[in-house]
């Protein structure tokens, strides 16, 4: 029987490799990370590592982002799992939505696309070709504000909740293609693609009401991927890294807090007075596909020279996707 943890630690020492792990990974995988964080932190830190090889424990678009930003490095994923939200949009659907807007009388010249980082490299490239930006949940507010300076309508993909929540925060009108009327879409400042995070859709306003009734002084902290009705009832809204900072650094340990985001991360936040805002375990199925055995097998493939699950992005996609990512970093 292989002791995967022991072997992973051995191979980490012997190979020219850095292991990065997203906050949503299982505890045993997360603990193996040399670098841990949310999607933006990991992309930025991984691209400046000194090792030739990066093993990314997360979902596919994250490995692609690192490869785009650091094409000289070899990037591997123990499990090339696909984020369900990222899977909801591809270039074909992106183009079809643009066609809907064109048919409604909004030309591409009047549209500035912004894609959430939870999207494929190909979608990022399509956005980059149109002069658009990538954003994350931690910087979406700044990116959208910057985009609005163009005087164009923002076409926000793929997460409708993130687009709507930040529109509300700025005080602008938003609409969702396929849900709202064409008239509402035409009159909106931020036009949202109809995608969402299946995990963050588990949280409801009724969940907040339950905890508020049980613990009147409890604080509700949620991710902006949650539904608008949930975000409107919350006391704090923040990205993964912002939630961690707020709950672990800014709240008193005796302050009860209920958190609306992925289960694995919430469980690691602090020892007590922290609850999960759902009666159903909000565990991301694709983030949890990666196992210690997968990580071990990837390390062994580097040792053996077989190089399994390497992330490859074409030069053309890299060129335009990098433009969209670099525009984000400039802001």
C-alpha cells in the first residue's frame, strides 16, 4: 500500500516542481500546496515561481490561466476537472449572445465584454480580441468601473449573479439575456450572460432568516456568486480571499458568523462560532475530484518523463487571452 502523503513529500523535494492548491480543495490535498489561495492569488504567485514545473490542484481554467501568464513553464493538473460555471459558456455561446444583442440593435462597437476568470482560455481570448477584460470576484468592481469609462455597454460573462450584484453595488441597471426582456436588456448598463455557480446557488434568503432567528447577533458573510436576493440580505460580501481576511482577522473569535461559500474553505476558517449557510453540504464537486493519489501520479509522471495531464494552450489563444488578463492586472 502506497503512503501517498509520504511519497508526495519525497517527490516534492526531489523534483523541480511547485504545487499550488486552491482554497476549495480537500484538506489532504490543500495541505500539500506550496502556494495556496484563490484563483487570482494563485495565478499571480505561480507565474513568478522559480521552478520549471507547476502542479495546479484546482479546476481547468485555473491551470490554463497560469500557462497563459507563464508560457515558459510546464503546467500540470492532477485532475483536469472542469468548473461547472466555466462549462456553461464557450466561444459558440459567446458569439450567439453577441448575435442576440446585434439583432436587438446593439452593435459590437457599443459592447465591451468582461469575463469572470471562471471561463476557458478560448472565451478569454474572444473577450481579449474585442478589447475586453478578465476579472475576479475580488476586483470585479474596479474592472467594471474601468470598463464603463469606455461609454459602452458591459457584456458580463458567464456569471449572472456576479454581474447583477456589482451592478447593484454601483447603482446601475442590469439584465440577463434569456431571462429578462429584450427591452430591459437594451436599456441596461450591464448585460449578463445566463450562467451561475451551482454551489453558491444552494444558499437562499430563507437560510439567512433561519440563522438570524436562531442567533440574532450573527453576521452573514457571503460570496458575490450568490443570488442577488441572498447578497441583499448579507452583512458582508466578499471574494474567497476577502471572506478569509474578514472572518479570521477582523471578527472577534466570539462573534458568530455564518458563511455562504464552499464547504471545505469554511471548515478551515476558524475553530468555533463559524457555520455554513446551508442545510445541504455546499461542496464543489469538481474541486473535490482531485485526490492525493492523483497528485502522486502526476509527480511520478514528471519523475518518469511521461508528463501526464500537461496543460497546453495554443499560441493564438494565448496571445488574446493574455491581453485580457494583462488589462485586468493594469487596473
